C-alpha cells in the first residue's frame, strides 16, 4: 500500500444494486457477504422509535432469514440508489405475500453506512399505507 492510500473499498451505486439483487434471490449468504461482523440493522417495525435493532452478524442473519421466511415471495423493485462517501440510500418498493395470505406492497428505503466496503449499519424505513 502506498503511503497515505486508504484501505477503504469504494462504495458505489453498483454495490447497492448488488445488495438488492441478493435480497431478491433470497440468498442469505449473499446478503450477509456485504455485512461487517460488528454490523447492526434497524427494522421498520418494533417497540422502539428505531424499530427492532439487530446487533451483530448473527442477529442480522436471523432477521434476514426471517424476512424471507415470513414473506416467501418478497421482492424489491423500482429501486433507486445514491452514494456519498461511506453512506448510501436505497429506495425501493417491497412486494410479497405473508404466510397468512396478506398481500404487502410498501415503498421504503434503507439508509446504509459502510466501513472498509462492508455494511456496518442498515436502517430500514417503510411508508405506512392505510386503507
């Protein structure tokens, strides 16, 4: 490494697209390859103002697997992405059907924070659609 050169791997829009693609394949290992060991993920629902917070790679893995199990046909589409240094935003429409047959369609986004090219924080937000 050259003196002063950063060990950081650049985060690009392509990185964010690849994360969405791994989610759409329902590939838990593929999704987890993007995460650092000391990562966290805030889910859009939960009893705290930040939703449910999963801390550490194993807890995040369990939450990702639960998403695929709870909405077996979950799919993210109409996605758009922005990157600024080690931060990114992915905007998407999530569709799918829950195990009890309820159809889900929500617009949402992820606020993403990276360190050395790995996700250290994924914070998800969903629009609340009311009938």
